[in-house]
C-alpha cells in the first residue's frame, strides 16, 4: 500500500468535524465514520435545528454586512467544507466586488476547497485560529485583504473547538486588535447553559467519539469575545433570534449563541 492510499484509508476510518457538519447540512463529502457520529448528534431533536439555525445566522450576518453596512472584505476562519450558500456566494450576491479569504487547518477541507473554489477575489489558505498572528501575516491573506480598511472576521462554530488551555480569548483579542475601525467580528458558539443541557451532553458524547474536545461556553463567556466592540442589536442571542427573516421558533433552546460586534470608529 502506498503512503497516499494508507492516508486515504485512515481518512475514511477517522471521523472528521468538517465532514460531520457537511453530512448534517445535507452534503455528500463524508464517509461512514462521519455519518455514524452525525447520527449520534441527530438523535437529539435539537441538533438538526441547531445546525440549520447556525447556517442561517451566517447567511443573514454576511448579507447584513455586505448589503446594509457595505463591508467588502471577509476573513472566514475555520470555514469547513464548501457547501451551499458559502460566504463568498452570499457576499457576491449583494457585492460582486467583495473579497473573501477562507482559513482552515484541516488538509481535507483545504483539498476539497481548492478544487471547488475557483472564483476571483476568493482564496483559501492553511491557518489555525490558535495562531492568529500567522493568519494575519500570511502573504496570501495580505494579497487579498487590506487590514487598514474595514474587514469582517467570521468565527462561526469554531471557537467551541478551542479549549481554554489554547487561550481562545487571547487569539480573538489578537484578531480584534488587527481590525481597522469600522470592522466587524461575527461569532457563533455552542452553549453550556442549562437550557441547552441535553443538547450539550449529546454533542460532547458524539464529538468525543471523533477525538475532538468541545469547549462549550455560557452566554457571558461568549460575550467576552466581543470585549471593546459595539454590539449590533440584538447582541449575543440564540442564533435563530439574531435579526431573523421571520419570527424565530423559540420553543426549543437550540444550544447555539451568536452575535456581531463592530469596532468603534471609522
């Protein structure tokens, strides 16, 4: 067996976060091991609704930034596998000149994305949220984005995979400090609050089987990531309640917080 075929075999036996999420969104870029973990998650009735709510929040946030605010630069860290309604597709619908850089450290994501994302002003680069300075100084990132002008940094469903020992608040502070006045920070994050207890237990059980450690956080802990920023109303809320197109169904807590903050000035 060649090294490539051996690696491919491991890839098909080890659950992968990006592929698990791809399956839950209805994608086809996943293997049996990923579907097994996703099935564990989907056994909880909140999970499918939470995944959809998170994706819809991302779409609404990008639309708001591109159409209403006029943001023309997007840095999406921890992007995951390409799917329907990607950031650049939503942004280009309202601002064809928008520039988008996707960042991920998963070689599977990088391989798939580079094969599929063949668009002007769109780039995907290898980078890790835990090392934000490397992302900010990456020549490919700098070729597309100008940090002297407003930029939207997207951390959607990624921070709950960064444990406290990896200093997530310091990492986000580095990104905030690099943003020009008038820039935006977009975050969605798994909840550790009591209202989402059943969901969080199911998520931890499923992701532990995928050798991924979850760091679910309370609303107050999620709000700390926006320190020094002005919150776009309604602030840090359930993902389905952030500027919804229609009245959200609030009958079932879904376990995902979301918010958008703006750097003062500019």
